[in-house]
C-alpha cells in the first residue's frame, strides 16, 4: 500500500487532458470529476470539464460548468469564452454574441473572441437575413428567450394536450413570414403543400411514424422560430434602428460622445482583425490613423483617452514586430508602458512588459528581456501565465550561459505547469531543466529529465518534439 502512487490534482488534470486529446472524453470526464473532488471549485478544471461535456454533446452540463467558473471570477476570460461557445452550439447565437463581446472588451489581446463575434454575427444573419432588409415587428415586451425557455414552453403545452390544430399559431402575412424565416420560408411552404396530399399524409415511415406527424412537427418548429424572431428584436437590429434614429435627429449637430465610443470600438476591432489575418501593414496604418484622431479629441469626448492611446501603441508595436521592424516595435511598446504607468493601469503594464521582453529576446538582448519579464512576475494572474513566463526567463538565462539560474527557473515553470495541469508547458519546462543540467555537466539528471520530457511529448502528442528529445 505504501508503494501506491499519490494521486494529485495536477496528475488528474494532466491525465484528463491527455485522454481528451485522444478523443476518450468519457474517461477524461472521470479524471476531471476526481480532480474537482480534490480542489472543489477550481475554475480552470471547471472549464476543462465544460469543454469535455461539450464534446460529448452535453450542452446543459457544459453551460453549468462555464457559469460556475464565472461565479468564482466574473472576468475569467476562458469562462466567458466557454460560455459563449456553449451557447453558440446550443443555437443561442445572440446570447453567445453578448459573451464574445464581453470577453473581447476585457481581453482584446485574445483573438478568439473576435473570431467568435464574427461567426455569431454570421449565424444570426444566416437565420434572419441582413438587418437592413428586414423590418421586425414587436407586439410584446422585449426579452430574450433561450432554447431552454422554448423547451419549457413546449413541455407545458404538451401537458395541456393541445390538438394538432391548436399547435398552429395565428396566420401571418406571406411577406412578413418570408422576412422572418428567410431561407426557411421555402421549407415551410413545401411542408404546407405536402399537407394537401391526403394519401401521403396517411402513410407511415419504415419506423412506423406517420408522415403527417413529421410534417406537422416541422411546421410547428418553423412557426416557433417565426414567432421567436418576431417577438425578439436581435441586438444588432436594435443597434441598427437606433443608428437610423440618430441620423435623423443629429443632422448637422456634432457627433455625440456615445457615437464616438462605438466608432472607436469598431475601429479597434478592425485593427485587431487585420493583424490576426496576417495584414500587419494594414493594421499598423489603421492604428496610426486612429491614434492621430484620438489625440485630437478631448477627454470629455473620449473619457478613456489615455487607455485607448496605450492600446493603440500596443497594436502598432505588435504590427511592427510582425513586419520585423524591431526598434519601431520596441519604441511603441515603451510608449504603451509609459501611458499605463501614468494612469495606474495594471493589466496594461503587464501587457507592455510582456511585449517589451519579447522584442528584446527576439533581438538577442537577453538581459534586458529578463529585466522586463522579472518585473512582470508579480502581475501574472494565473499559474499558466507564470509557467510560460518562468520558462522564457529561464531560456534567456540559458542563452547567457547562466545554467544554474536557468535550471531554477525551469523548476519554477514546471511547478506552475503542474498546478495548472498543462502537459505542453510541463514538456517545455522539463526540456529546459534538462538542457540546463547538460551545461552543468549533471548528465544523469539530464537523461532522466529528457526521458520524462519524452513521455510528455507522447501525450501531447508531438512527433517533432519526440525526435528532438531523442536526438
């Protein structure tokens, strides 16, 4: 009994992550359940389990775990993204869009929020059509009805045992239905036409289901969607209508502060999207043009003027880095750091130090990179962030032939990766420790760590990493 391995939270997370990557989601779920028994309410484990539920098609439990992580930390980026992804999978595109936008505002540096916004908006337009071509009617109080609410409503109706005729909602004009249903209108017209074929309606499928029941169910579903879109004005449609009203009222008046804010948000999204798509030059041009524009506005017009200026310098620096213009990138990131410090913006300080360290490391100025990243250590917000931060610092010390310090930082990185249960960073940290031990001529320890790293590389899995470690 004394020889039995000790089961830790990190081990369970690593095993669950590895099983999930292999597609063994049921087994992975068991690991995450056990991990949560050891560390109840761990937000990172909740998100990992939520992803596992989603892959198994259990959207209800996936949503519960995502919401539980946000109860612990309302600004948890992974929690916001996972909730948005789950809602998107459930078909609640508008609600998903809300959380993609919320995550995008909190962490503009995470590009997957912008991609989520794009696909949610596209899904909404595919369901309804372009908002400029659709005039939605509203006869009830505006509220959001999720699919769960629709199911509860359906269950109540089934308990009251309505007849098939009662299932049909009031008749809408063909023009209104066509606008509300979009491409689905043709499907509804086809199903209604089938109802007139009495012989077909009396027949059954091979499974014994009446064709009439299938057709009526299809029409009922389309009616529900029609009524849903009629009662709920999508958010982007409401924004569009408000913009039309503003244009009518504003005329020659000065643009309002709220309009400026929306314009800035749209421009910032365009700048980030250009960089994410690989158009660094275009992203840089747009950011520089917007920077000049904001510098000409007053703080009354743009209350968060200094914060925005810092964000734009960061965007410009990232664009220069992508184009290989290192000194220009360094100058922009230092400007971002200055604005962040002057305005006591902790997250922006952390971001700027991170970017400055990357530029120094890319240009071989390893001691300056170490100085920037060591200043960032107290600002790191998660074990995963510390894992890569310690790894990068250790890598720089290794480049400076300070193998003993590099080994210490490698051990710190490995400890943080174990706390997070992240196999990839466990791999990187173990390789760093082994390489430092080679320089220290501690060959036995180095071989043992390379063998541990090889096992991690098989879990990831990464054939290139395996070959490199073996070599």
